[in-house]
C-alpha cells in the first residue's frame, strides 16, 4: 500500500511539473534490434559451431580409439587390458575436462561482451536523454516498469536508429 501511495505521489509530482519531459524505451527491442548485439551473437554462434565441430571430431577419434582397444583387448592379458583401459578412460576424462573448460570460456566471453554492450546502451540512452533535454527516460521491460505509456512518448525507434547509425559509422 505504501508503495502504491509513493508511486501515485511520484507520478503526480511528474504531472505537476510542466517542464518535465518524460519518455520511455522498450529495453528488449532496443537491445535485440541493435546491430552490434546481432554481430556479437553471430560471432559467438560461429565460435560455438567451431567448438561443436571440434568436440565432435575429438569424440569420433576417441570412439575409434575405444573400438580399436576393444578389439585388441581380447588378445591381451587381463592385467594389460586393464592398464590400457585405465589409460583410455583417463584420456577420455581429460578430453571432457578440456572441452568443458573451453565451452565455459566461450560462454564467459560472450556474457562479458553482452554485459559490456548493455552498459554501453545504457550510457547511450543517458546521453540521448541529455542531448534531447529529457528529464526522464524510463525503461519498459517485460516485468513491467512502465505499465502504460503513450505511443508518442516511446522513443525506442529514435534511440535505436541513432544507436545503429553510430555503430555503423565505426
């Protein structure tokens, strides 16, 4: 109840200030339609595909080696077969750890770039707001930080165009 009253007070104070210039952006649309984000996603999709091909190749090579061991183990003594089996399993475990480590590294690099991009977009919106003399630019998210806004107050397309134009100039 206190939050509702506080919200009403804040909104009414915004309404009483005729000089306040308020707009909002659709955060999801802004990020998803930003060309730099699309480029980052494409780069990491390519990295993931290369990783998957390499992992598949290593897996096939290991399977071949395992089949060779299986056919060869029939002619070996139990002790020798167990030793070679242990070596093979150790090799499999190391390969799995290496692949998992590489996959985590790719994911972390991708997340780091996306986090950096989000920060860059926030700063861009801040500068856009200053340049265009907005008192507030609110972010509309699926969780509903802006429950309603007049379409004329939605500056998503204008910000997105300027953001993409700036990116394409680089």
